[in-house]
C-alpha cells in the first residue's frame, strides 16, 4: 500500500488499522470496546509519502460480505495526529490511500504520543525510507480499541437512485439486497467533526423498492445509526454504528447524463452497483450538528433495473458509459 499525508511536509509515524467485521460491532453495548488490529506500520518520508506491505491474507478475518474490510490510516508526529477512514475489497487491488489532512490535529491530552515522539527522535532525521513495523519496531500510535460512548437515533441516507427522462411506458426499479455495503462518513472531534474518510455498513435484509414509471427521478433511502466512540489520545470519533433498515422513496430533480448506450425494446437490462454507483446526499448526525457523506456502490448486491417498454432507448451515465463507471444512470 502506498499513500501520502496531504499538506504535511515532515516525517510522521503511520499506522494502518483493520476494524472488526460488522457482525461483531453492530451489537456493541455502550461501554464496550471495538477490538481493531494494526495490520501495518511505518514512517513516512520527509514529504509525507509512505509505502507499506499489506497482506490480503492478514485482512481476510476482518472482511464483511463482498470482501469489504473497513480500515483507518493514522499519522502522528508525537504531539498531534490525523486519521482517514477507508474501505478496501480484498478481492481487488488495494488502492493508494491519502490521509487527507490539511493539518495534524491536537491529541486529547498534553502527553500526546510519547512512543512516537521518542521513535522519531531516535530515527535518522530526513530519512526518505518508510520502514515496516517488523523491520524497525515502529510504535503503535495508540488510538485503537475505541470505546462506544453513545448510540444516536437512526437517520435516513440515500442508498440508490433511478431516473427516466422520457414518456412511453418505460419502468425503473432499485433493489437494495442483503449484503450490499453503503459507505458512510466518519469524523473526529479534534478536527471539529469535519469528515475524515468513511466506513462501510452492510444491509442484513433485501429491500425490493416498488417499480415506478416513466418521466420521473427517485431517490431510495434506508436508515442507519451513528455512534460516538472514545479513541483515547485521538479523542472522540463519530462513525456508523449499525444498519437500522426501512425504506423510503423521494422524488428528485432530473439528472443530466450524456454517455449513452442503446438497448432494444422489450428488454429490461440490470445494472449492478459495481459499475452504477449511487452517490448519496449525506446522512445527518443531529446531536453533533454535522452531515456526513453516504455512498452505495461497493459490490454487486444492489442493482437498478430499467424496462425499455416497446421501443429501444438509451441508458446514459453521468460520468461514464453504462458498462464502465457511469455514476448516476438515466434512461433518455
């Protein structure tokens, strides 16, 4: 795994942490701790870049349905830190991960991260080599095993969207299937609860939303709950606690899409969310006064079905062709 600590031009210790699968965390009680595991550690070069070895076999015990592993990347300089939540699919190449911090955030106490501070002082100043934990005994930053403080009430988040811009007997339907993952934002108090990456939660039920007709656009919503967690020196963090359930359909504005492919009359092509990701409008955490992102599209367990009616029509992607990476999908 490669990555970069954005806007940070000094050497920092990097920890990559794997979170337990949702089946272990969805039923946590207030006061319990999430037992996560540091799976890679190293030190960045002076410009903030890093390279770490990350084994798929080591990540497999933490996988959710569809091979999704929730992870966090931490960076610390001894007095302050930053964090970034992300998910990887262990059946696909692991992407580069950028810790998108415009600054490092203050630790929860004056003590900060003494082991990190000592390690950086002992190591060679200005070294451009990122060392592995096994090779250089890189210290743990110590923000793991977060303790659940509060469970907030459930909130609606968009998990799908369909749109038909023509009239002629066409149909549209979204199905949110058991095992489908939605990626929801996380945030730390030390960063004023500004979003710092995401964590994925999987539905444990199938919701076949109703089929709708032509000349309309719909958002499809389901509910999730957020929790507040104490992470020690990294302070309080809010993130998704569990998938609550339920379904709601909301009329939406027409979407513009120009990357089109033609489909014959009488057919009903199905588009899964690997290629037809539905990007959400966000999910509120009212107790903290923030709205965090919501995105569905990690695997093929949720899908869109467009019925062409008697005539051939185009299905168009907003950001790419229907068979590649369209973003929103529209029938024109």
